[in-house]
């Protein structure tokens, strides 16, 4: 199994409960191993570790965009 990391920028105004719900929603997807916001230093960034053989990065971004249409992938 291979893994990849994706950093997604969301709007800073996103409600804290919505952030937690988004983490849980992403963790519920097949192939997603980790999804977490860096709550203190960068509360507007969520890091997702996933298996690209199981789920495409763009599919992950689309899940986030349903919550925040302005979300964008940050090149790492």
C-alpha cells in the first residue's frame, strides 16, 4: 500500500464543529487514513493522508468543497 498526503486550505471562518465533522466525514471514506486540522498553528488547513490506489485526491477535495466551495489543494 502506498500513501500520499494532501494539504487543503479552507476558509478561516469555518465553524470549529464543521471542521470536526469534516474530519470525521473524510475518515469515513475508503482509503483515507488520517484527516486532521492543525487547530492551533494553522486552523485553516486540513492534512489528509490517503491511499491513492483506493481514492483519488480530487475526490477528497470534492468532499471538502461540498462544505467549503472555496477550498483549494495546496501543493506540497
